[in-house]
C-alpha cells in the first residue's frame, strides 16, 4: 500500500478547523499529522478528537506551527490573515504544501503568499466547494455573453460570526464577472451603498451582504436586464463541503511543484 499523505491543521479548534480534522480522519489516503491553535486558545494542550465520533487521535493541540509544517506533507489553514502570512514562511522553509482558505487578506498579505509560492505549492481559494467553483465558471461565461444592459449584482449571506464582508467568495464571483467583461473589478465595484448614492452606474458590479443565524454560505449572482433577470445561486448546506475540497486540494498539492494554485487547478475546471 502506498504511504499516506501527512496533513496538519492550523487553527484546529475553529469552526472549519474541527471539520477539517474530521475530513482528514475520514480519508483513507491521508493521515493527520497534528493541529495547532493560537497561544492563548482555551483548547491548548487538549486531545484532538474526531469531531463527530469523538475518537481520540493520540495528538494534542499545540502552538508550534513551525514543527507542524516541518512534520507534514501539507497543512490546511483556515485561520486569520496575520496567522496565515506567518504560516506561509514556514511552508516555504520546510517545503510543505500550504492549503489556504483564510479570507479577508489585503493585497500586501496576498503578496506574501505569492512569495512563498515561488518555493512551494500553495492552493489559495476563497471557496473550496465544487459547486462554487462551477459557479465561478458560469458567472464568467454569463458576464461574457450578456452586455452592460444587464446590471450585475452579487448577494451573499453568512452566519452571525463571520468577521469580513463581502465574503471572499462574493469578491471572487465579482472578479470572475469582471474577467468575463474584460474589466478590472477595482474600477467597477460598488460596495456598501448607503444614503443618497445617486443612480446606479452602467457596467458596475454591486455587492450586498446579509449576516445572521448559522448560515454556512449562500451566494447569488444576478444579471438584471429590462424586464428579465437571470440568477445563479449556490447554497452551502454544511461546511463539510469546504473541508472535503480542502483535503482533496492537500492530496493534490502534496505532489505538485512550486506555484500558486486555486481550485480550478485542483478540479481541472476550464479557465475560459
Ligand atoms: P473561526 O474563528 O471559527 O476559526 C479560526 C481559528 O483559527 C480559531 O480557532 C483561532 O483560534 C485560530 N487561530 C487564529 N490565529 C491562529 C494562530 N496564529 N495559530 C493557530 N490558530 C490560530 O473561523 P472559521 O469560521 O473557521 O473561518 C476561518 C477562516 O476560514 C475565515 O477567514 C473564513 O472566512 C474562512 N473560510 C473559508 C472557506 C473557504 O472555502 N475558503 C470556508 C469557510 C471559512
């Protein structure tokens, strides 16, 4: 039997972290290499268990991210931007594939990931589900085919604990729509409308955000013409879809050369 791929999880006690632990333990080709948390986490030193069955793994939560990167083939990172940037230097130093789901990165923080990707495989995706990556593709195609007579609006809803807005996925959908129209999203994006905003500008891409309950993630891209509207919607029923995609990305990235990849690369989806 071929050797299992050793996968670690930074931020292993987080909402996504716990589900990622379960997905690794459920995957035959993978072996959990450990989990870390921030230094002041109440989970520090606790046993890492399967989140559903409660079965113990024999591993403890530590704060030694560098050791985890050193002892893993791939590390899954759904934490926060400052932590992810710090982790990316460990990935580069130890040649460990880095699978990044963290959202809300600034351009400077993304530049740090690009730097690390010169020496190691980095998969950075605002959304790891198959369905949303298909939605990225469909959004790009629809934006390419429908001209500016169709106003593009992107609506997203997430649980009450989410800290960044619009979601990384909503911004990703905006980027795909802009690509389809061959424009730069930064020049056409309308975010945070409030008060007397003036009329909507032709060709702009608008964002709207809802927060509440325990919604795992819902995104709609609407193309609004005169007297007709096309809506493309994805609804995540459970965060497990992101975790399964991230583990799939880790198995894939562990045998790739250096580079910055996304889920289109992992899933083999077309880019045009
Ligand atoms: P969360 O707050 O529940 O979990 C984050 C965890 O990271 C926490 O346990 C926190 O203690 C830990 N952490 C913070 N700093 C750390 C450090 N230096 N070292 C180790 N651990 C550290 O949040 P969440 O809902 O799990 O989401 C985490 C991130 O993943 C967010 O940015 C979210 O938007 C993103 N996310 C992405 C996808 C995707 O498919 N790309 C899906 C869901 C969530």
